[in-house]
C-alpha cells in the first residue's frame, strides 16, 4: 500500500516555515526529501501557502474589536427585543378578540333592536324549506363555480401566506 | 413626572439584560481573543470565498455566532477551532446559496486581483498560487490552508471541517498531491 504520510513531514514543514530550507538543515533531511514524494509535496506547497498567508494577513482589513463587540451587542439586543415582543403580540391579539366578543355579548344582551332582528331571522329560518333551496344552490354553483372556487382558495391561501410571512419574520 | 413602567417594559428590559449576559465571554476577553484571531480568520475566509465584501460580512457573522454559542471551551485551541468551524459552515452555506441562485455565478475573486506589495515576481508567483488553489475543491482548499497556513493538527482540521479524523489523512494527502502538481511539481515516479 502506498504511504500517505511521512514521519519527517513536520520537520520539513518547520524548516520551510522557519526559513531554514535548504541551507540550514541537515544533509540527511535534504537527501530524504529528494527521495520521499510526500516530503517533496510538502516542500512544494508549504512555502507557497506560507507566502500567501503572509500576503493575505498583510492585506486583511479587519474592523476594530470594540466595533465588532458593539455591533454584536446591538444585534443581540434587537433580537432579544423581537423575541420578547412576539409573545406580547400574541397576547394582545387574544385580548383584543376577547374584548370584541365581550362587547358583542353586551350589545346583544342589551339592544332591543338586535334582539328583535335576531328573533325575526330565527323565525324566518325555521320556516325555510331547505329542499326548495337545493335546485337554486345547484344552479348557482354550476353557474359561478369558478368564482366560488377562487374565493375558497383565497380564504385558504391568504391566512397561510400571512402565517408563513410572520413565521419568516 | 415619572414615566409609568408597564409590564411589557419590564419584560423587554429583562430580555435585553439576558441578551447582554448571553454572550459567552465578557468584552475584555472577547477583544483580546478577537485581536489574536481576526486576521488569521480573515485570511482563511478570503481563501475560501475570494470576495472582500463577503469576507467582512462573514467575519462579523462568525464572531457574533461564536459569542452567542452556548458552549464552554476547555482551552484556547478548542475555542479557536470552534470559531473556524463556524466560519467554515457559513462560507459553505454562502457557496450553496450562490450555487442554488445561479450555477454560473461564482463567488467573487476580487482579493486575488489586488496586486501584491512584494514586487512583480511575487505578484506572479501569487497569481500562479491563486490559480492553482482555485482549481481545488473548497474542502481541499480549507484543509490545506488549515494544515499549512494555520498549523492545525489533523484532529483539529477534522473537527473544523466536520470530518472523521481517520478519513482526513488520505484526503489531505490527495489535496497536497493535487496542489503540488498544479504548482508544477511532477508526480514522483510517474508521468512528468
């Protein structure tokens, strides 16, 4: 099996990185590199990578550590405020729905006009014959089926879209 | 007149305090750690992505995620590996997203186009090296950079790149062979 590493690899690497290669290393190491494919590869690439590293590090324009810390803190605070705001929003929606229901119930219990209208609607519904309405409903659906389908789709799609948008936010 | 404190204010304030305390280190420790690692990380990200603007964004994002990570580190090396792992994953995500957007849109290479400060010969050598590196797979580039520019051990490289330590040696061997050939060193005992 072909060897994939060499015990002298690190010595060759150290010699290249410390600028000792080729003059300030043992002759035995030079002989080894001449015969070892792995160390020869290390020699070929280590110097080039080290030069590129020096070059890139010299070109690196890194922001000041204080600025990075400050930006990170600002972002953490913003995210925390958003996270804290989310349950509040949900609670506010629930509270609003409860208040509206309560208001509606109070209005229904106290308004004479609403009660008489309700009674009238109930009595007209009781006298209604659903069998007589069936042919009319079938005709309506066959005539405006596409519109009804579109409305049903909107009723389903819009809440789903709103939910997905809120989820992404 | 004092501003009335509502329940929501108290809840938000405590959340903000939690956020400030949620960082895994205090400011002084962070700043010292940043000063030790930022340049090396910048060079690593530059080598992985080749886009100056992207590197700056990724650098900021890497340090932010590092600060927010709920992890404890045994030592500096462990901490540094974690930082490089975050950076590697972010660069990988960016590459995947850009590939998904348009297969033909490469990640920029403006860093490589900046002329070297060390004269024409060095610029040419650097251009050759950049060309050779660009022909390697991103994982091979990362592996070689960590091994030979950052001096990371096999275990550390495997940890950063999410590989098994046992599978790293042959991968590193192949990447090294490939780069040496691209840099003009013919394979020993093989074709010229």
